[in-house]
């Protein structure tokens, strides 16, 4: 059984990936793949306790910056 925090993290990441996909006109699968490749998902997992207190738009901005540092090319 998944504990409440793990469930909250999974739901948060799902929402952020979906919003990221929409922002960049890509599928959820493509957004997830991009965020995995450029450490965005790892960032969300490590920083969940703080990051989930910000808006989704702030999370997307943070992801763009993190991914750019790791070689990604998407920006707002």
C-alpha cells in the first residue's frame, strides 16, 4: 500500500508533467521522457517538500531552468 506522502508526490508529479506537456504542446509521455532525460523528475522528487508549495507555473519555470542546466533546450 502506498503511503499518503508517496501518493501526494505521485499526484503532484503527474499534474506538473501534464501542465508542462500542455505548455510546450507535447504529449504527456514526451514531457515525462524529456523531464526524465534532463533531471526534471529527479528535481521534483528531491525538492517536493518545498516545490509543491509554489504554483504549477513556478514549478514549470524551475523545471525549464533545471533541464537547461542539464542540456535541455525548452524555455519559456
